[in-house]
């Protein structure tokens, strides 16, 4: 059978025969075995040859087993061999060394701390060493306490100095406040004194002006007004004959009076009669009405003013021609009447 297979495919054929004779696949279906061999590249003829050869090899093997079973073999006694020891590596040795070292260290510490002190008493040198160590620790604590006390004393001294400085500063501040208060009071007193002096000076100036300037001007004005009244009375008596002549004479008289007042006026640049203000207006402009007392005003009222008031009170003093006349009242007369009414 092998001779019918080419040499180049002999190895593939032998592997197929070995596959079919394997005991692990003896229970597998034949179709699966054939598909597997075809997938490996074997043709149908080679597969048939391999199946026949595998069957022949299986039959030969079964015959050999039967022959061996038929022969009688002598009985031998064999001793049981122990299983081989497992191989150890460096990890096992490391774990064993670590466990051994830990065990010995634990035994050493237990013996040193608990067993030996109970069995053997400590020597005197050990007690002295402990005593010296305790004394040295106490000395260190004393030094630390002394340093703390010195630091606390230094801090307390610094605080005391700061408190003293603060007290001195407060005293200086109080003194400065007192000086400021006294200075302010002094300034206020000086200001009040200066204000009173200014008021007195202003009052004295107003009195001086009212006595020396305003009274003279008022007297001059009263003289001019009295002369004007006398001229008006003369004109009224001279024009009783006829209304027209009276009107013309009155106009001429007023014009002549204006011219005479302009000529007789001692002050230069003073306007005519129509622009002459009253005494109350002059006093109001000069702000001297409050300074002049009531007794002085009563003494300074001229006689023409009293007569004018009496004539205004009695309607019989006004002539008929003046009542019926349509002549416009001069502005100075209306201003004078308004001032008189205001003074009432």
C-alpha cells in the first residue's frame, strides 16, 4: 500500500494512518475523520488506503495482546517507591528565612522583657543609668521653665512700658483738648466782643448819619414843600373868578413854582417837583426809620403838614372848581399824599 502512494505524499499518508490509529479518536464518527483528512489535502484513494492500513494495524495489535495474555508470566514482588520531592526555588528559601528570623526575634524580645527580669534582678548600674537619665530630663524641664519665665517677664515688662506710653499719650491728648477748648472759647469771646463792637459802631454811624445828614435833608425838603404849599394857596385864591382863567393861572403858577424851585434849590442836579420823594421814602431808602424815635418824628412834623391833614379831613376846604376840574394831579402831589397816608 505504501508503494502505491507517491514518495512526496508518503509523509502525509503516514500521518493520516497515525491519526486514524490513535485511541483518542477511535469513538469519533467516520464522516468526521474523512472530512478532517480531506482538509489536510488527502484524496479519496489515499484516505481508503489509510483506513485499510489503520484497521490492519489495530487487528495486529489485538492479536499481540492475546498472545501475551496466553503466555504465563512469573509473579514478582515490587516495593512501593515514595513520590519524588518537589523542587524548591529561591522564594521558598526567602520565606523560610524570614519566618525563622521573625520567630527568633520574637523569642529574644519575650525573653529579654519578661523572662529575664523575673528570673534575674537588674544590676545597680542599670538603675543608676535610669536615675541619671531621669535627672537629666528634670534638668531640661527646669531650663525650659526658666526660659519661659524669662520670656514672660520680658513680655510683661514690654507691655508695662507700652501701657505707660499710652497713659502719657492720653494725658497729652487731654491737655491738648483742654487747650483747644480754651482757645475755642477765647476765640468765641473775641468774636462776640468784635461783633458787639461792630454793632455799636454801626449804630453810632447810623445815629451820626441820621443826626447830621438825614435831618438836614428832611428840613430842606420840608421847607421847600411849605413854600410850595403857600404858592399853591396863593394861586387858589387868585383864580376863583372863572374856571378857565383859574386853570390857566394854576398851570402858570405850577410852572413858575417849578422854575423857582429849580432856581432856589441849593443842591445841584436835583429833579423838579414831580420827582421830589416824601420824607418816609427817604427814610426807608436810608434804613433809618427804626432809629428815629416817635418823639422826634412828632417834633419834626411841620405846620403845613398838619394844615394839609386838616384840609383833607374837611371836604369844605376843597373849592368847587377844584372838585369839578379835570386837570391831572401832579405826580409829586400824588406821591406826597401816598406818603402821608402811609405815615398814618
